[in-house]
């Protein structure tokens, strides 16, 4: 696939990294020559220096032959103009734009008659949603949803004393109530992936990814670690775009305090947040944190634009008694280094937002993509199409499928064959219901099944996509 990426920042670099190793022909456009040179050194990509909104620059980047435009510069206006030019002048089939302002997220504005954006991604909103999920599951390192929320994948660190810790994975069913089932999709031990089966023993400190129906996920988590008290009090460091979005989302459900170093920005944020106490000061000020009773805070979120400040503020909050801390860290090497030490969660914003974009880039019928462990692994929700003649998976048992080492089918979401009486908005109605199946070796894949697959190494994704492609005879 020929892909033109506009923007060599954090998001553009993450897209390039994710796609350059998958036999894609990639060109990156940016005005920052140093950033382009760095990406050209690291990845197999072509670079063009210039303004991404200029048709001449886009033409130099090969837009005339491109299959996809990914516009992820820092400027919404540049991204929108580039998508419009790409469609009207160069007839690029697929156009994706990063948009930070809510004002532009209007279907009419994004239609082909206007800015011609096929898919809009908003990294700030993706990160906000991600953080909110982590607050709902304070034990977790990652919380990801599939099949419109029916299935949840949670990454946790196993602790000494967990019911399953020190025991083989197959013992998990002994503790789950009837009707509840789950699948441990992957285990990472000392940052190295294991290929788990029923005999694999969970050890303290293991990073375990477990997949289950959303209604059962808390029961499963109890097998691996002690459950923390629900979060009630949250403190946020940083009143930028992400800090403001998170505070606005949390304010009506939690007691929220926000610290902002810039007085003018603090006043603006305070005017927009009616349910949040906004404080002017430094989040790395030990006296300020102590004065605001940091030892009574359930979750501290360091969300400034400065990695070092976030690491220092989160580490200080933890030392002063905060129960759980999260730091937003743009440099992935920093995130890998600090997580699991004084900082509970090191969150790479580019790796959170990349999933939404990869959903539209992946080949085949992909409904959802999540990047895991800061890009090292990937989880996909694919839709099975065709029949036994045209598909390599439909009509076949799990144990009949081509085995790919490090790839595991964790769950299947299947539409019921008959309608059922269910409660919808307070009323009993007849409706079609989707069912979550934790598959076993003899489970047969049916047409239109949504299949959640865990790839322990990202390079395995291409093999999975090929497995789910239907032959040319499928209509």
C-alpha cells in the first residue's frame, strides 16, 4: 500500500513505525528537516520537506499514486486542506485526518462536499477515554474494549497472594462462577513474551493480559491480584488540552483537583470546569501536594506536556502517599523505564491513539485495533467472511486453523440465531443479541463472527490478516 503521512511529530512517527515494517511504501512530509532525517534513519521511509497543504509538495510526495493519505500534523487546518486537495485534485481513495478541535468534528464539514475526510481521529479524546477506563479499573495497566464494549481486555500485574498466582492457568476455571469464562491471552515476564497454555504457571510480577465478557472481567481480575477500593478522589497535574478533557469528563463522578502552573491558563480552565477545584502552582511542589492532602488521593494523573515534569510529579505524589499514579510520557524509552517502579502506569499518548488509525489501515475487515505494551504487541477484532470454500477460517475448528506462534484467539462475538426478550431503555423488547464465546479447540468459526485475536509480536499481524482474507471467488 502506498501511504503519504503528513506530520513527523509523535503521532506521525508512531504511524510510520507501525506501518513501515509491513511492506508499505511510505512517504512522510513535514517542514522540520531534522525530524524527517531522524525518521529516515530509523525506518524504511521516504521524506519530503515542505508545507503539507501545498499541492506541489503533495505531488512531490507521490500523492498521485497514493492509496491513502494520513494527515496528522499539529494543525487541524492543514490536515483538512490536505484531505480536500487529495480528493479533488489527486483522487486519493482514503483520507484520514487528525483533528484536535471539537468544532471540526462535524459529519457535514467532513463530507466529500466539504473537507472530504473519510476518518477523523482525535488523539486527545482517545487518551481521555483510555484514562477514564483506567480509573474505572484502578488495578489495571491497560483496559481495552472490543465488539462495542461487549468484550474487555485488561492487562494487570500479578501479585503474590492472588488466587491464580503460583498455579497453572487451567486452574482459573475452578474459582469462576458458573457461566463465567475468560482467556489469558498473553503473559509477559521481565518484558519477554511467553506463549501460555493451560500448564503455564502465573508468577508474581508477571504482566498478564486477560480477555473476558465485560460483565465478568472484575471476577477474573480477582484471580490475579487484590482488588483496590474504587477511585473517589483524583488529582490532575496539567491544564492543557488533555488535562482539561479528563477533568471535564471526571468532574461529575469524582472529587477532582487540577494543578496548573500558568496563572492565565489556570483561570481559563477554572472558568470551564464547574465541578473541579483548580489550583495555580507547580505539581512538583512538595508543600503544595502535602497541603492538598495528596496522601488521601486515590489516583494522581500527571498530564503536562513535559515528560520530565510528569515523571517527577508522579514519583513525588507516590512517595507522599498517593495510592496510584499515572504519568503521560511521550518518549517510549522513558515509559518503559519508569513503569513498575514508583510510577504505576507510564502512558505513551501516541501508542494510545495509534489504534484508532490502524483500524482503518489494516487489510481485511478489521473492526478494532489496539496497540499493546507501547507498540510491541497488538490486539485485533476481525470479522470472518465467506464460507469453507472461500475462507481459510470459516467452517473450521480452532485446532484446524493454521497455527501462528504467539497468536491466540481470545474470544468470539456471535450474533444469536433467534431474537430474545431483552431490556432496552426500561422496556422489554424482542431483539437480536450478540453472545461472547471464549473458544476452545473444537469451537467452529461461523460467517460474520467477530474474532478477537492477540498478537504477542506486532510483526505477526500481517500473517493474521492473510489468514482472514477471502479468496477472489467471494462476493
